[in-house]
C-alpha cells in the first residue's frame, strides 16, 4: 500500500467517524492527518484529491453513479480555487527546507567556534599560566603578588571562555543528551540570574541530533525571555516523549503577557518567539503559548520524534 492510499484510508475512516459521532477528538484526528500529509510532501491539491476520492466513494455507496457530475465538478472548481494557496504552500515548504539547511550550517559553525574557544584558547591560557608561574618563581614577593593578580584575571577569562563555549555548543549535548544539557544550561542561567530552574525529564532515551539541538535552542531562548521579561521567581522545564512526539514546556510564575497583542520590549520577545517557531517548523513541530497578565507564562513545544511528521493518527 502506497503512502497516498494509506492516507486516503485514514482520511476516510476519520471522516466516517466524524460524520457519525462528531466531537473534538475526531477534529483533532483531522488536524493530525493534515500534519501527516505535509510530512509526506503532499500539497493542498493532493489533499483535495483525497477528499474527492473519499466523497465519491461514499456517494457511490448510496447512489447508482459512483462519481456524480456535481461532485466531480465541485472538485475541479475547488482545485482551481486553491491553486494559489498551493503555490504559496510550495514556496513556504522550500523556505522551510532552506531554513533547515541554514540552521544546520549555523550549528556546525557554532560547534567549530565552541571547539576553538574550549580547546585552542584553553590550551593557550594553560601555557600562559605555566609561563607566569615560572616567571613568578624568580621574582621578589611584591612582584610575585602582582603576577598572582594577573593569573587570577587569566582564570576569570578562562572561565568566561568556557561558559561562552558551552553556550555556543555544549559538548554535553553531544555526549550525554538533551536532559543533561538542559540541566547544565539551567544551572548556568540560575547562577547568573538567581532564579531557580527545575528540569524534569527522562535520561534513558536519546533523540535524533536534529531534535535534540532544536529543543535545546528553543529552551535556551525561552529561558532567556523568561529571565529578561517575566519577573519570575521560579521556572520549570519539562520534557516527555508521548507516542511519536516529543513534548517540552517552559513554565514560569512571572507577570505573564497578552501574547495576542503587539510584542513588548522593542519587539525582542516577539522576535524570540518567531525564531522558536521557525526552528520547530523546520522539523514539523509547533509552539503554543499559554499566558495572560498576572498568571505567568507557559511555552509548549511539540515536535515529531525524528524531526518529521508522524505517520499515524490518534483514534477518535
């Protein structure tokens, strides 16, 4: 059975359930079928064709003509009507693919710079420490004290370079996985901001590198936004695998905001949310916001396990 037929069968079954019983669960199933269609590279016109096939099949079960002229003509009319949307959708899909490749290039460049900061600059500073210590041995105590202060400044520079290296591309993400990397990130943000951050999630399963990198970056941006804008006294990060999807959330107890209105703070928060949406969209994921003035903010991220749309639909 090819993918097109498999999706058509799922569509027919979901439509049948909805026509018989209705309900939000069946509408959610329709939404998931739409996501699946996008993941399989189907366009709007392909989906309209599936809809036409299913309607024709249902009509054929009730009437002598398996493809009534009115239904066929309506399908042609609708296909023409949606052709402009189809072109826009194809352009969007090409833009998403380009964005995915750009993100991959940026991550690779960040990995290279982080390696240079951590290893190359670290080795250079270690050599300077040894040189300074050798010079200090031959100097009087007063001059030795001055060099000790220089060495302390070098240690501070080394600590800052190590922090920048981890923020650019944490080696712990590649070595140990997403949850340990998020815990390390949260520890660093807490140290700088004073806001306690709790990370909840299983360590027993590694995700695909693209999914781990994307979720790490969106959580990193979400924490930056929360620290800068929310006025929160605590933040909670939660990660879970549910079926074929990864669910992640960042919740704070801050002042909240009306996310439907224009972004505040010169649009910085808005730009951050746009960046998160684009990263998730490149994997077939999405971002939902639950916030209102006075009751904090929760950002909910969802992405398929392997960075593409799941090929199954939940039952009604």
